[in-house]
């Protein structure tokens, strides 16, 4: 399992670039950039080296944690997955590439695509001292145009980027991403109702094109959740001192909410159910909201079923769990 915390090699590279940087200036720029993203804007406000570094320090840890959690869910279902080539679309400072390199020792070829020059410069500086990533290819330009020329990859990832596009552009990009996927496509978005809606639209479009869901869903059917409910998950990560300073935060950790879908060209059999919220552990029973192949239900595991109860006490939001016969489920 890949840790949600930035790898030591990346932390050291970021810390080296902090020397001589005004923390107050960086915090101010990080706040502006974060506000732009929350309002649906993109990376256009990131123009300088300071902007790029402020963004990386403020957002890279949380984005990395969400991608690492999504990759962990993918590899739990597909333990045999061993991609050799990564295509990181909307790569920003290279967050996905770092997480994928940690998750898959099999990766040998790393290609990144993004339109932001400041983020590419930072990514290449961060890669410089890395044994595995110093030869990564980072191509600058619009994603659609670059995808047309890109070679297919075993693993294609688009993280926190489709929200920057309009509906028509998102559909065209989804098709382009899938056309370059020789095995698995992973798309990660913020864990908001809007982020979930984008994931669901892409999921439905690509299932119609022949894709199969690996995670988080245990089926290829339409999402059974009904508004105002939405499918999303949470990953806790530790904050460094610099991270806390830029965020203006005192709490030593952060919980990143995210939505994701992993799609494969091959059908995955016997996919496990998924825990959709933190289970309610009571004295009499544990109640856990699950997405199952048959739809959403609440599994109720009585305390008297000692082995099942002990197992269910370890369930966490986002976990894949086997369906145990004989346990009561409410629709």
C-alpha cells in the first residue's frame, strides 16, 4: 500500500526550494490560488516560480494523498497490475507521477502533459534528483492536442483537471483519454457533489464505450445513490510545518475529500462491496452503508456474530469488503 504522505525524496526536493522564500508571500499566493480553484477556475493564476511553489506546498500533499488512496483501491482489486508506461494528463507539479512511481515499481516510462509552464518548470526541478523520474518527459501544451500525438499507456491518469473544462470539452477529453488507455484509466476529482457528477458522467460515457469499472464501484451499472447523497471518500494526511504555515492552520493533519473512478479494458470479476461512509459502531451492532453489486444497502452486523463483528470493526470509509452471507441488510 502506498503511504498518503509525500515520499522523502519529494519532501526533500520541496524543502530545498523553500530556502530564501518568504513564507508570508507564499501563503498569500497559495490562498489566492486555492480560492480560484474552489470557484471553479484553473491554473491560469499560477504564473511565476513563487506561484508554482506556493501551489505545490499548499495543495500537492492533499492531491498526492487522494491519488495514492485511489491507486491503493485500484491495486487491491487488481494486484496483478504492473504497468510499464504512465501518461499523466494535466500533470501540474507532477503529483500523480510521484504517486504512481511509489505504487508501481514496474513503471519505466513517464510522460506528463500540461499547459502551465511554471508548473512544468517546478516539476522538472523536483524530478532532477530522482533516480527513477529524472528522465520523465514533460510536454507543454493543451491536453487534447498533446493526447492526439501521445503514445498509448498502460496507466493513464487525469487528476483534479477535468473540472477546468466545459461539458462538451470534458466529453471529448474522456474519449481521448480512453483512446490512449491500453489497460487502465484513473480519474480523480474533488469530493464535492460537482466533482462526483463529473466522475459519474465520465464513467457512464466510457462504460458505453466498452470500459469496465475496477473501483470504487462493485458493478458497471448506473450509480444507485440518490441526491443529495453523492459518492466520495476521505484520506487523512499529516501536515508538515511549512504546510501548516501556508495553510494558516494549527491542526497537524488534513482530511482530503475526493471522488474517483478506475476503468479497465478487461472485465474484473467478483468485485467486492465498498464502504460508503464511516461505519456506526454501537454496543448492539455495527451499521455500515455499502455499495454492493445489487445496489446500496446498510449491513447490520450484530455483536453476537463475534467473528463478523470483529472484522467489521476494522472497516473504514472507502474500504473494499467481502459480502458475508447471513448478515442482515436494509435496502
